[in-house]
């Protein structure tokens, strides 16, 4: 019998669905652990993420974790595949527009933080 578990992550709803209800807890734990690893590696909203901690030294060329390397490679692939419509280098531009917090905070408090609140998400 199928079973699902949902929760909020990064301001969005995540859902894990399995065809064997007995596997739900293990499957959800794998997804939660994977998402936590991604957050640890490259969240721009956390001062303690690997990307934030290493950011000032990246231009000099430093070694990063395999996960961060994989995520950056995937982001650069997406930029190539979309002819630049997806651009992983826009972090500072987004901050300047007011998107300096997670999406939930931007929706709840659009005028708080950096920028003039002009970047609002419907």
C-alpha cells in the first residue's frame, strides 16, 4: 500500500511517496538527510554553509567537498542547457533586489532586509 509524508523545506512543500508503506520512514529520512546536506553545502541564507565559509577564498582556487562540487557542476550545466536563463551567479543581484531571505520570509515580510522590497513573490 502506498504512503506519503510531506513537510516544508526551503519555503516549499516536499513530499516523499512510496509504494510500500513500510519503507516510508527510511525513504523520508534519506530525503531529509540529502536536503540537509545540500543546505549545509550551499545555502546562501546560512553563514555557516560551506559555500558561505569558503566564498572569499573560492576565486583563489581551493578544494571543496564532493557534494558542493557536484552541486556547482549541476548549476553550471543548467546555465549551459538554458543558454543562461538559469544563472547560479546571481546571488548578489537577488540580494540587491530584496531577496535576501528565504522565500517564506520574503512573502511574509517583503519590506524587511536589504533592498527596497521591490522583489516580491506572489
